[in-house]
């Protein structure tokens, strides 16, 4: 690698990963996958001299666990939290609508998720209390999933920084 490129390599990858971590705050983007891909490309470009294979394996495990959270959270009883299938779909569609029509990051999606669950549950049962409970559950599930994805992105970033710091 030419000397100028070598001297810019670490700062550029760190900045790209920081941007990737912030992109994980955008609900529709796979943040941990973006941050992991940056680490993978950096490792490939650098010939795995700064990023150890062990660190890449750890980052890969974190990314896979994060990306598959939609599959393992229901096994823990977290994903639907007792909401019916139609209410979950309403929550999902509401999240997309909220993201589009209320373009305030996170807030629009959260409002849409809650409104979608409330609306569908109310239309199904014609009762306010179950609808409010569904809205609360949708907000809780949104927060849990969001936290998992964001924390995973941060964890990948910190593993990357740690491996850079210990490789020199």
C-alpha cells in the first residue's frame, strides 16, 4: 500500500465506521451489517495485518446475532409480546408510514409503529384498553429491537478499535 494511502487508512476506516454507527440509527438500514462490511473491506484491503481473523470472527458473530434478532427474539417471547399477527403487521406498516410522513429520525417511526398497532387492535376489538396495550407493547418492542441493532453496531466498532490498538 502506498505511504499516503497507508497513513490515511486507519482514519478513513474509523470515520466510515462512525458514520456506519450513526446510520444504524436510521430504522430501515441494517447498521451492524454496514459497520461489519466496512471492517471486512478494511481487513481485505490491509491483508489482515491490522485486523486479526479472531477479531473479524467476533465482529461477524455480533453482526449475525444482530441481523437475525427478528428470528431469535420471538423465541424469547419478546418480538410479538402477545400482539396478534395482524396487529404486528399494522405496527410494521405504521412504522413505514411514520418514517415517510414524519421525517424526524426515530420519532416518526416510533409514532407510526404505535399508531399502527393502536389502529389495527382497535379495529379488531372495538375496545380502547386492548388497543392502548398493543400500542405500549409495540413501543416496547421497537425500543428493544432498536437498542439491539444500535448496540451491536457500537460493539463491532469497539472490537475494530480494540484490534487496531492492539495490533500496533
